[in-house]
């Protein structure tokens, strides 16, 4: 087997082990329960992962007979919104497990025989990479479902590393052109392509994501009571949804506590704030006399190397993340404190851009100049437009297979169940360099 095929097989196995951890942590009744109207029952994600794998790898790449053509419609995310999924005649837990295992057997056989060249869908193993990323993204969604379920804790992980260096204040990123997006990353998705030059004026960006401690000051100083910090749409949502603090925060004497995966503890001041929506992020930034970074600013802060003028794959360089670089892959069940990953900082000294929390940026989700939908319009293009805001950098629940300096995520600006925080930026003052 080629090293590429070996790597694909390993990544498929890793994704499936993680899916199993998330599914096997709860009993069958819990698997079929809808824990929030925002989420599918876990058993839907499980079979949906197998169904996408069947459609792309067994049928399309492999040219094989369908395994279960009768269930395609149940697991088509475009046919049934999440809230309606529990009412569907879904596969039960045992059936779903048998189904995904039989699909995987066939896929490993297809992988063994296929030539990973020629046709764009299979060149460099793209379709396999897409399916690995898809499963890992659903694993993050399943982790978010775990965070929404009530009851005793069922997931365990060691705490994240402590702060190793003090990180505060902001970093000035010089103005000029840089390369945004990629045309060379083999498993990059259509929305990350193509590489293109963007001119970004000099700006200042926070050296670290906004922390719980900073966010508590915003709350204490009446940030949620003052419409002038909010956009009109954000304020209307703040009122109708009754927002007073990040999701999962509860009053604890004079301070705050949060419940995470079934365990309640005081809010850790030095950890990045998480479970805030775009509107909250934007309001905080306005209150702080700042703004959210544009998407190009975020990516320039994360990838631009002033010494070479090149854009890196990751803030620390081109090598794949290791545990010293970033808090990724559900190794821990929370963001790490600011300063925990000095080895992951960018050349300009911006920390924790990758991992910990997804970061809202001030951008609608759109295609880059020269965008071409691949391998199908429904991957990204149908979501382009002002309805969705972009998030960058991945969270503690994002696997490295689905995270890189160019990776783009998107969601509605009101969503808070995802592991999302933010950092602030600002224009330079006249004469400031
Ligand atoms: Fe999906």
C-alpha cells in the first residue's frame, strides 16, 4: 500500500474511533433522543456519516452497488432540517452501527484497488480526504450535542495545559499584499480555493482570543443592556432570545460558573470565552472600542511570514499540528488558557489562532475570486451570501484533519451551541506603526 493510502486508512480509522467514543458514551435511548432542536439525535449523525461515505466512496469512487439505497433520503441533510429528524424512520442504534461498519469494509477494499490519480475526485485521495473531514466535522457536531445534553457526565479527558507564557495586548500586522486561500493543499475544500493575492492595510489584532475574564467585564459594565454596542439585528436578537451571558453560563454568587459536559465549575478567567454568537462578539468589540477582524486580516495574522513574504499552512509553519502547537482533536474538553501554546504562535506573535475556539470574523461566507464548486454545489456554494458568517481556526473539538490556516467554517450569526469565541482588531491610528 502506498504511503498516501496508508495515511488515508489511518485517518479513516481515527475518525471512526472518535465517532465510536461519542456514540458509545451514551446508551441506546440517549442515542435516539434529540437533546436540542438545534441538533440531530446522535444516531442520525452516526448513520449520516456512513451514508455520505457510501455515496462518495462506495458508489462514486468505487463504482460499486449501493449498500442501502433505500435510506439515502433519510440522511440527506438538505431534505430534513435537524428539528424534524427524530420523527423520521431512522436506523436504530444497532442497525446504524452495522451499516457504517459494512460501508467501511467496502471502502477499505475500494481504497486498496483504486488509483489515486487522474480523475480530480480521486487525485491525491481527495474524496477520501473529504470523507475523513466530513466525519470529523460531524464528530465535532456530536461533541456539541453532548454539551447540550442534560445528565451525568459521560465524557472524560485530561485538562488542557496551563499557560506557559504571558500573552496580552495586540500585535501590529504590517500592510501589504499576502496570499489568501490555497491552490496546493491537496485536501482543501472548494471554498478555500484558489490562492489569490489580497492587499490588507496595516492593522492591530489581539495576541490571543478574548478571555472569560475580559468578557465578564463587558457583562458587568452593562454590555448586554446597552443597545449602542449592538447592531440593530444583534440587539433585536439579544432581546428576543433573552441573552445575558454566554450560553451555558449560570450565576454563581457575584461571579459566573459554567456547565461543561455535565460538570459545573467557576468560569476560568484566563480561558478564551466560548459559546458566544456573532452578535455578542461584535457587541463586545464595539464596547471595547475595537472591531472584529475581517477574514483577510485573520488569515494574514495566521499565515503571513514577514521574513519570506510567504503564507504558511499554519501559524507555526508548514508542519502538521502536534500537541505542543494547538488544542485540537478533543484531546481536552475545553479551551486552554491564553499562553498555553507558545510553540503555535505566528511569526508576528499572534497566539492560539488554531484550536481552542472557532473565531467569528466580520465576513459573510462567499466564494473567493475564481471559485469553482467541487465536487458539488451543495458543499459550499449554496451557503454563499449574507445569511452566514465565517468562523476560522478550529476549536478544541476540531480534528486537525479538518483544520488548517485556510480552513473556513460558517454558521448563522445567532448560533451559540458551536465552540465559538473571537478576538478583536482595529485600524491603526495616524502615525502608528
Ligand atoms: Fe454532513
